[in-house]
């Protein structure tokens, strides 16, 4: 893995994600891109007060879905439709009862130390979009609106160069100096980061 450089930074994750989508749409190799969250903090949003009634209700709802799923799976092997519907119904009932008992029991074991319901999430202060140093210039061109022009720009710059340092060390005597370098040279030059 090559060194990563900062391409751009955003206060919202959605903006960083949109930038990576823009690069992907331009056929940029997105496996060389990372989204890095800086200054992480845990945010816990309290959604309500927890009581035995609320614990029973949420446990019954979760258990009902699990029971319904098991009832549906077992009902697939039933002999007739009536048996399948009965299995669905009893799966729903027993799942709700089991979920309610489990949730109320868990709440009772806390001893009132956590009488609220919350949702936790990790939030970053900023989201940095980083990219491999060798392809950073191409990514910048794409983001500034020059989509699809990255490869031709490199080829054009190879044609226009007059500096000996950017040319291959040995040129055949019969090849004019302004003839573009071969594809192997361009690939090597781009890989090591030489720019015209």
C-alpha cells in the first residue's frame, strides 16, 4: 500500500461518500481511496424512559418477529395450508411470549441502574477523503470537473515536453525528439510520479 495523501475533507459523512461516488463514476480506482473519520466521539441519544411495560412491549415485538420467522420456516414443510397457518400463528404467539419474558427479566436484573432507552453511534468531527499519493493528481482532476481527461492529459504532456529529464535516457537515432514516448515509459513515469 502506498502513502495516502489528503484529497478533501468534510464535516458530514454523506459529503465524503458523495465524493467517492463521483470518483467511482469516473472509473477512478476507488480501492485506493479511504474515508477517515477524525476526532471520534460516542453520541448516545436517549429516546425515552424504560419501564417494565416498555421492556415487555419491545421484547414481545422482537420475539414475535423471530417466532414468525421460525413458524414460516417450519410451515414450509406442513402437509396443508391450515397446518402452515397454525404454525405461523403459534410461532408468533410463543415468540412474543418468550421475547417479553426475556426482556422483562433482563430489565429486572439491572436493578434500576439504567432506566432509559438510547441509541449509540460513533460520530467524527471531520471526514477526510484520502487517496494514494501516486494517483492523487488524477483524483483532483476528476473532482474539479476534468472527468476522463486524466489519462489524455498525461499523454499530451509527454508529447509536449522539451525537458531531457522527462524523456527516456536513450532515444533511437531515427526517432524524432518530439515523438511521444512509448506506452511502457508512460506507465513507468506515471507509476513513479513524474509529471511534465
